[in-house]
C-alpha cells in the first residue's frame, strides 16, 4: 500500500502548554487557547479506530493535556464506558505534579479510566519551565501504581542526572540536550519553534546532503498520525502539514481521499514522490532563495513550507497558519 492505514494516532487535545520550549516542533505555548471538547475527542477516537481494519491505538497529547484535568478525566472515563479501544498513554510535562498525594490520586483515577501508560517529557528544554523534581515525582509515583512498564520518559538519562535549566542561556541548554540524548545526538524535530530558534545553533549542512530520497515512507507509510484542535489530521512526523480536516469529512473518507489523490497534491505529493529536493524546486519557482545550509532536511522542508505559508500558497495543505508565523 502506498498509503498505510493509521494504526496509531495522537489526539492533540490542545496547543496550550505551560512552557514555550525552544525545541517545540508545534510551537505550543501559554498564548494558545485552542482545545478539543470531550465530545470532539470521542468522535475522533471512534472514527480513527473505525477507519483502519486493524484498529488504531490512541494516545492523548498536546500541548499539555493536563491543563484541563476534569475534562481529561471525563474524556477517559467516557471512552472506557463507550467501549472504545483502551487508551495507550497520556503525555505530559508533569507541571501539575506538585504533591505526591495529588499525583497518586490522578494516576489512580486515570488507571481506572483506562490509561495504560504515563509518558513524561523531561529534557533540558522542558526543565526551563518545569522543575525536574516534578517530573521525577510523577515518574516515581506512576511507577508504583502502573508498574515499570506503565511509565515512559523522554529522556530517562536526563531525568536521572539532569537539573533545572530556567537560569541557563539557550545555547547552553542546546548543548546539554546534545549531551543528554541517548546516543549523543540532538533529537529535535527541526520544525516549528525548533526550526526558528535552535536550528541556527547547529552545524549546518549543504543542501546537496539533504535532498537524497522521496519522502513517502515518513509521510504516508509510517502508520501514525496526529489530530489537532479543529480536527486537522497531520502526519506523525511533520507538524504543519495537513492531510485533511475531520468535520468536513470523516476520518475514513479523509484517508480514502488521501490514498486516491495524494500524488496530485502540491506539498504532500511532491514530498512523497520527489522528497524535499522536489519541494525546494517548487519553492524556487515561486521565488524562494535557499540559505547555504540547514540543520537537517526537516529544517529545509520547514523553511520551504514557511515560505509557502507566508505567500499564502498551498494553504489547504499547510497549517494551522499561526504555526508558520515567524513572530
């Protein structure tokens, strides 16, 4: 199959977050106020499961889904009562983990409502906004309740050895990220705020090294997608690219349309067939002037897409629009 069924999906309940991490590929921040309602999330949950003959594993993420605790718990409880496929995990930066009893009560409630795993984001960028003691507390209490397999941390090495970076300069935070990553490499997706703020701090590569192959595997065969507030379906690895919008059509209809016509789409089709090099040529025809180097092919792709967004080109495939706002 050129377009694999989505067998794993993240419901991004919100773009709101307590932090404004320099690494955020979605540019989430305290300034965003878009949220899914529980009803919208349940509709998407059910449609995502029905769209694939193999079912679809669901996890809840953001932004920061714990920003509306009562809604989060209600959503999980309703999903369980409706017989939807069990919730795989919930992602959080653990900003709310200020007290062991509070953490225990919330984890127990979510476990009863069907949550199998708590995923905690911990890295030098998150610790600019969330004390690492809270991430450690959330992980320790969750492991007691859910077991060792019920907790996942990004990055475990940083959670063990790291520290708060709220007073650290950004270039030092970036250096710490490279040092703390599991294999010594920086694991940032060079999109969104990561592309705007951090990419220039990296050793840039010439374009010739970044335009090597088509992008169909990452875009259309990864079997993973995200759905954000407003129902926009995005590929699992590429924030700011839109496959379609639930509401105008169901998830199943959007998947079928993508399978039928992806090759004719300006952004998705070009990336799938020709890779970022093909998208670069399309942009150059519209007046884009590339820089001498980029942090990665994702960084190059983002800059090209930001150019299109700024020119109001291919807007049906790029969004939300604010994500590309350089300000």
